[in-house]
């Protein structure tokens, strides 16, 4: 077969070579890709069949021909009762999994009546103070018939304990529960900044959940290693991939150090990636992630079980790509981003609502976002064959390039002493800040166009209906938690907190005592205050 030359193809209309181009992350993109770009490409080495090592083409042989991805819309606002109604609405509309968004006080370990919670209760998610709220959140929803993802990090073990306790009240044993706990504390230090304890005790809590899941909850993913927030902080696609997989290796190291065999827990590790707007770059990122993780688990950690080699991941469309200007354009952005996730082989997907840049989504906007996934699944035909872009000169070259960039970052991280050392010395933060600065400079110079923002602008911004959470919600939730404290068994609460403090000072797994605490209706804030006495509170060093 003749191979076309790639030397500066001319544009017949202008008589000039095309201008340079790159992905949104700065990876150079050629005007034309040919077999030359693949070099000595070997199918079995770089691709393999779907369901086979290195899983570039997907972790299951039939992928969406066998089963669609889980449509898991992120939802939570106001009180547990209000969010329960939204869950039931989404399930009635065809959603196939639940995903809990918690409010800021819950994420930071405070009860709703704490002074620091004022003005934030129920605003960015649902307020959960105690087992009573978790019971209300899942009232009428059988937990053995649905999988649930919980976006919670520092207090993750506490909220998970509440979920386990609710299931037991339904007659559902822990081994029957399926779902995912985000629980990725390392990315908090790197990007999202919702840490509470110092890194060492924080890692202990994560490892305790991994060990507990490995021994008692075979259907549960105890940690979802999250690149999403790293990308939202301004990283490139390569940085998102590299830093996320580096965090994954740190958790693997910690779990092995705790005495687990790698094949005991690795099959239940999962990942969470961002679906940004650069269509082909995102597809290449997901394919590179599966290939890299397969080699890491097989070759670096010597895992024997093929399930330990598989990179399972949830995807959410990019919140940072949404614009407050011309918000209807966000429907199109989300659709393209969701399509890239599907073509990249995601296992689970959340599509952002067009109004999320302004507020929590209205019911109508959430329905449109869910319908976007359903249209991709049932109307576009992209689910009819597995990895339809495999063999594309461009896609395979870009996959290789992103993988090479990630490997370079792994080397740099290892040379500095690993993930924790790079958190302390500010390496991750500086890399992300530099990438975010470069992107903003490109927008200001109009080297990159965002429709409605720096081009195709409109004079006035249209009024968009938004979901408003009033102060009455906060007052009601604070009253609810105070009433709980009045009627519960105070002696039992004190005894459970004493046991928790002793366990935290020791080395035993904290999950059993946390479950005992929440069953006694100890609140999240009370548990966190006890743990702070033992673990302390983290203060980030100043990084210049």
C-alpha cells in the first residue's frame, strides 16, 4: 500500500500550509495523519481485542452491545426528603444508578446547626447530619436493587457507615450492596482542597475502607480515584491522567502495606474522569488510561487476577466548560462531551445540566441532561460496535502521545519521592496552576474560542430559571438535628464516642466502631470533632 507523504500539505484555497494546531491541553496536532504516525504499531501490544489485555478497546468483550453504561445523574439539594423526591423522579425517567451530592457542611464534617454552616446548608447538595437523614434520603428505595455513588471524601467513612446502617434496617446485608465511595483524599490536597485531617491519618481512613470492603462488601468500590477535580482545577488532560493514576498507585501501595494482597482489593478500585470539550483528546485519554493501568497492575504490582488489571471508570462532563453566557449552548457542549466518554468506553456517566453553572439544576434541566445520554444510547448508533475509532491514525497516535506524557509525569513524581512528597513540595499545585494560566492567556488572546464568551457574544444575558434553596431549609435542618440530640440515648452516644477515640488512637480498623456510632445516632459533626482531637487538622503550607 502506498503511503502518502506528510510534508506540509497545501491548502488549495490559500496556497499556504495550514496553521499550527493543538489540543486544548497543548498536545500538537498534525494537519494529516497517515500510517507513518503509527510506526511499528502492533495490534496485540497497543490494542488487543475488547475485554483482553491491555484493555485499550474496553474492559468487556461486548461493551455496550452487552450492557449500556450506568446512567448516574449527580443529585442532591436541600433536605434529605427533597432529594429523595428528586431521586424517585430520576429513576422514573430511566436513570439506572444514584449519585449523592452532599452540601458543603457535610463535605467538611460539620452539622447543619454549627455556626460555620450558616448560609451553606443544602445549597450545593443534600444536608446529611445523622443516620436519620440517611434513612430519609433513601426512604422507599431498596438499596439491594440499585447502585449508589457517594461524592464524599474526608468524612467518607462516616457517610458510608450511615449507608450500611440504613441497608441493615431494610434487611439488606453489606455484602449485597453495590456502589462507589469517592473517598479520594489525595486529590483533595492536590486540587479540590476539601481536606480536614493531615495526609497520614486521612490515608489510614481510606485504607480502612478498602480493607473493610475487601472483607465484607465484594460489590462495593471503596475508593473512586478522581481526576475530575484535578481537571476542574485547570489541569491538562495529560496531567489529569498522570496525577490520577499516580494517586491510584499510592492507594495500592498503602493497601499492600496494610497487609492486603493486591488481588484482594484491586478489582474494586475505580476511577472518575472528566469529559472535557476537546473531543478526540478525551477519547484518547480514556483509552490510554486503560492501557496504562493494565500495565501498572500487571507489571509493577504483579497482580495475577485479570480483573485487577482493568481500569473501570465513571465520567462526568466538564463543569468548567459550562458558561453563564448563552447557557443553552451548554446542552450542546454536554452532548459532545458525553459522546466522547461513550466512544472512549466509560462504564458510568453523568451529564451536567445546562444551568449548573448558575445553580443546582432544576428538574427540567436534569431531565434534558439525562435525555442526552439516552439519545446517545438509543438513537446515534455509536453503541452498535465496540471502540469504533480503533485503528484511526489520529486517535491511535494521540492515545500514544497522551500515554507518553503520563509516563513522563510518573518518572518526575517518583524522582521527588512519590505522591505525598509532591503534595508537600507543591509540585502538583504548581503544574496545575501553570496549565490554568496558559489556558486563560489563550482565551484572552482569542487563540481559543469559547462560543458566547470571547466570540459570538450577545449584548444581554437572558434570564434563566434556577433552583433556589431558601433559608427556611437551613432553619428546618438545624431544628431537625437539635431535636435528634434531645431524644436519642445520650449515654450510648458518649460511650460510642469514647470507643471511637480509643480506636483512633490505636491501629484497629475504624469502620466497625463508626458503624456503631451512627447506629446510636451520633452526628457526623460529633464524630469528626472526636477524630480531630486525635488526628489534628491539616494546614496547607504556603507555596510560591
